[in-house]
C-alpha cells in the first residue's frame, strides 16, 4: 500500500511543471520530517495518511494548493515546535489560510 501511494505521488510530481513539482516535493519533505516520529496503527509511517487523502483530492480537483494544504495540515497540530507563521512564510497565503482553518 505504501509503495502504491508513493508511486501515485511520483506520477503526480512527474505530471507537473518544474515550479509546482519543486514546491510539492518541498511540502512532502516538510510533512514527512514533521511526522517522522509518528506511526499509524498498522505501523506504517504517518505521512501515508495525509498523502493518500491529498492524492484523492488531487484526483478530484487538480488543485496544487489543496494538495499541499492537505499534505501539511497536521504538521502544526502534531508538532509543538512548528507554528502557523512558518506555513505562511514557507508557502503562500492561500495554503497558510487553509492549514490555519
């Protein structure tokens, strides 16, 4: 399952222009690092959950801001060292607003 999700993510990355590809990869790396200590009940890395849902949203809406927002939305809740200001600073206001909401 994890490898299928990563393969879908890679296919999405490959379909994007360089600018969106870079920011999406950055968001994935950011979320993965923020959740590196978390595991799901089945002991998979936690990142698989937001990634799977982000992929579902991508397949429905094809919206890069929504994809990134969903991918990183739990980073603030689950990591006391991260603040919403960091999301606004690292990404753009629309993503900050969605994550903050």
